[in-house]
């Protein structure tokens, strides 16, 4: 059974940092690109970032460039999102998802990040 | 930048009747590898998104055959042949050719 399990969310003050993790199992993690997608409360879906299977090539939406950093550990089958300089507008449920151009065959359950003082 | 228009934003359908959602783009979604990366997702209330269709018309495993995707270039459509109660939720198109952009979402409810 395929599982993507996110962790690391929580409440953080503006300007603070969080690191999200996504533990993958049930498929060959090492050969697939992986993405993070977020959903602000009551809003639609927004692609945030992705990393190629090789872990070298990374991609970001403009609003998080320079603040967020995506990475992966192919030995631990885990995807990460380091989020720095957090803003109120980063408040959202963050999902990890398999893939990039045809992303979303599998999704995690999501983890809530709240940026507030 | 690619401009994406998903319509309608709200849809009220009688059980057993068809439904159709459109996504239109200002630029072609044909990628340099020849593929067209247009995907459709369903998000039921309180759940994670679920992919229904990938690359225009390929139905994901376990997706009922009443869901179908079609289109080419800049115009794409998701059709539900006969709406069932379990289809209530928000539907999103997503392009994976340019900037991995999701549509605004279409809220489907039962009339």
C-alpha cells in the first residue's frame, strides 16, 4: 500500500521557520519526482515546490523563492520542505504528492502550518 | 505568463444528469516531449485531493468510467456522464507543462 505521511507542521510566528517531512512507502521513491502543494484555509490548491528524482534539480513558485528549500533523502525515502521567513500568507495545509508534470497519483493527508503571532 | 480559465466555478446538478467542466489556456499545453500535461482532480469535503485524469484523458486506477477527460492544445473538458451523490466536491484542472498551475476550482453540488 502506498503511503505519504507528512509531519512537522504547527504554529509559528511570522519570520519563523519550520521543516516539513513526508515519509514515503509502498512505491520506488527514488525514481520519482516529488512535489509540495498547499491549500490556504477555504481556498484552492497551489503548487509550491518540486524536486527531481535525482535530488539535484529543484523548482519553486515565485512567492516562496529564496525562503523555502526542498530536498529529499533517497535512503530514508523522505521528502522535506524547509520553510524560512514565514509569512501569514503561508498559512495552509501542505500536501506532499508524487510526481511533477502529472503529479498527484498519490497524496499525503496534509499537515497544517499556521503563521501567526 | 499562461492565463488559465476554469469554468464554471459552481455547478448544481440533478442526480443522474451529466456535468461538464472546462479549462482554457492562453498558450498550448503541448510540452517539448510531445505530451500534454493536463490533469484533473477531485477534492471531497475534508479530504486530500484525488487525481481522476492525467495527461488529458487517462483515467486513474479506481476512478469510475463515468469520468472522462478530453481536449487538446488550449481547451480541455472533464465530463461526468451521470452525477452521483459521491461526486460532490471541488474539481480542479492543473497544467504541468508550464508553471504547474491549478485552476480556481469548480464546486459541484447536487440540486
